[in-house]
């Protein structure tokens, strides 16, 4: 978890110096290094459009909206199957957290997707889609009530 500070520190340092484009590039390098060039350009556009909110979130300046019920507790006792996906190129702390979360939830399955980063659906699109579709194929469905 300590290396999150290094990543965020570089992003925030560039942002506070008014170097928005460089800060956006640091974000993309940290969270989406495995995406193809066209997808990187798409993410760059999104990051620029949402730059102020992303920096505010990184600084913890957005309102903390807690749900009105204990989410983790409900997930532990629920029966809804869950697929937790983490890219193998994502931050190791996230993989650790996702794996631990999957161990705590009786109906969760954790998969680390090779070649994918934090944006697994964009950096390993075909493998991600196959994984999700296979998960849905193996998930029992109920008739509508």
C-alpha cells in the first residue's frame, strides 16, 4: 500500500504545478499502462474532462457517501455470485485486497487476468469479456417472481 503514495504523490505534484497534461499522463501510466494506443487516447480524454474531480478524490476532498446499510456484512451473508477481477499488471495491493475480499465472501470468485491493468475491460478486452460471459453462463438464473 505504501507505493500508492508514490503514484499519487507524482500525480498531485504535477497537478499542483499546473501541469495538467503531465499529471494525466502520470495517471495513465499508473493505472492503464497496458491499454492499446486508441484506448489510451480515449482514457486521456476522460481523465482531462474529469481532472478536477479525480484530483479532489485523490486528496480525499469529495464527500464520503456511506451507504445506509452495512454493505460488507450484507455481501458476506448474501447468495449473489460475484466475480472479482484484477489485472495482473494492476497495483499488487489491489490484487491482495481483491483476493482477501473473495476469501471473505462465500459466493465470490477471484481471477487475476494476465496482461491486464487496472482497466482490465479495456486492456485485455477479449479475455475480460470471455471471463465475464463464462461466469454468467455458469451462474444459475431464477425465473422472474
